C-alpha cells in the first residue's frame, strides 16, 4: 500500500488509534402502526446483498436490497395478528437458501417460512410449536445444531416458563419439544455457542422474570442438558444478552444489558471451559438499556458493542480499544430515535463495513419504525484530487475510464483494506471485470501530484 493511502485510511480507522468514523442519519424503511419489535439482516433473495427482515403484530416483511446500493423495496411475506419478539434467518431445510423463523407471542406459536425459490418467495407459516395463547407464548428464539447431526435445530425461551429445543431432521421437519429447563419466567434472550470448548453447542439464557443468567451445558453433545449454572445473579433482570470473543483469547464471552439499572456489562470466559468472571462493567450511561449486538464496527479486527436504550431514545456503541475487552466512552449514533427496541449489524450498501438496522416505537405507542444507519467508516473518506481528473461510469461493471489526464502517470487500484490489486502506467481504460462487487479506491500519481477516487464495482 502506498504511504499516502495508508495515511488516509488511518485517519478514520481504529487501527491507527483514533475513533472518528461516523454514521449517517436514519433511513426509514417502514413506518407503520403494526408493533415492530425486532429486525435482522441477511440475504434472503440470493443475490449476494444483505436484506433487512422485520416482523410486527400485523406483518412479516423484508426489505430487498437493490443491487447492494442501500436502496430498498418492501416485500410482504405474510399478514400476522400476533406480536413477535423472536426473529431468526437460517437455512432450515438444507436447500441452500435462507428461511425465516418467528415466534408469535399472542398466538402462542413458533413457526417458520420456507424460501420456496431462493429468491425471496416464501411459503405460508409452517408450525414447529403450538403453545398457550396470550402472555405465556414463545419469545426469544435461536438456531444452532444442538444434537450434533449437522443441521440447524431451534431453541425457544418460552414464557410458560420453559426453555425448549426442537430437533430438525435436516429438511425442516421438527420433532416435539425437548425441555431444557423450567426456571425463569418471561424468557427474553438465548445464545447458543460452544462455551466450554468440548465441541458441542451449549446454551445461555436470560429472563426478565428472574435476576439470573444461566449456563446450560450440553452434556452428551446430543441435546441432553445439565442443571443451570448461574453466571449473573445480582441486581435487576437481564433483558438481552449476546456472546462473542471480546478479549481475543478464542473463547466466547457474554455481554448483558440490564434496563433496571441502565447497565451494560460483560463476563469473561476465563479458561474456555465456561468458568466466567464476575461482572466487568462497560457503562451505566445507557438509560434503560434494552438491546445489544456485537460487531466489528470500526474494522479494527475486534468486537465492539452496539446498544439500543429506550429511556434516552439513543442508539450508541462502545469501541473495543485494544481487542482485550477494554472499552472506550459511549459513542452516539442517534440520540433522537424514539424508544429503540432492537439493534442489528450487517453490510447494507456493500462497502465492507457494518451498517445498522434498528426498530423504534414513536411515543411508546406508535407509529413503529424500522430504520437503518450507514456506517461511514469507509465512505466517509473524502476524495482527494490535485489534478482535476474524472472517472466514469461510477458504479461500473466492466470498465473504468479516466478523463483529463495525459502521460506520464501511474495508476494504482486498492480494495477497502488498502491492499494493492492492480498497478499500471499511462493507462486510461481500466478493466475491473475480475473484481468482486464492492467499493474500491483508485489512486493516480502524476509527477508527485496525486488523486484518490472511490468507485463501486457492480
């Protein structure tokens, strides 16, 4: 990489010790009186670009990403008549495309929708579980291979109370309920990972009706679980949790949010055997912290923390400063997003960084919004031009043309990480056919004067 481009990239990258990247303003995907509670990001149309999927009390919808540009088309999957707090996307029937799984709280059902053609045409609801209606219904859900047979099973944190799992036969036919536990009313969150390093999938769950976060060991690798082991038993109830490697030691740590005391904290997996540390505080500044997601927001190779907090109407994030779980101050993405209830990260404009989808409740009772924010870590770099040249077309699929330039000059092409991909001299017509879809940098050097331009490969 040229010293010039390296310095430019470092002006926005955490790898150079700063925290200056920003997010754009909220882009509204939908505004509706249906009670939206959760959104996720995944490619359900099979075109290689991430879509946004959201569920409300009136409909299950997805927002098709048009050619990875961050422009979206709304597609209804089905009308609904139940609130939903759980939404997952996974290939449940082993046909190579993404299906949708949802918990229907008021109806008491756990259902999935088969992606019929891999292009985003979905079946009617296929029932996995029929529970008890109204306030004892299914809530948090998770997809993992619980029994070690190579296909995705489903875990449900129910309000009855019960923590259940359902075995998949590999093509989307699910068996009856397997009870993991019956402790903790109002199940709110589940994460499934190999927490103890024995090669199978364990479970950690939380419930708003209890003040504990519990670890359940998969004893035999086939879905027989041990008794709960309390990880956190102090203070108010944990609303949501997630698991990721925060300290770079190769095992799964836990992050929790506690609305009752505005707390975000993490628990270190001390030895990779599911022996967790005491609470390590990240902040108590997120008023009514409600949702959490872990992602590499700043592209420095470690996991940062995204938070939605409802009382201060804010979506924010905390940078993992050293990859060892030491976090910086709260960084605001939006402080005027009414009562945000979920936060999820994924690349929505195909530029290589993590954008964010958020669900909010305006005024506490509607209308309900699904919005997304552009991460400008990469796109926030300004073009630099000492030579007044132009490049076109942009975006381009095959060829990029340089105008306003006479020899001698040198052209260098870099990806978003600064890796040199091509280098040429006195060439005004540049083939980009071999490049993958995404964002790139073109640098021109003419007798010491330099130009940097961004372009998108379609």
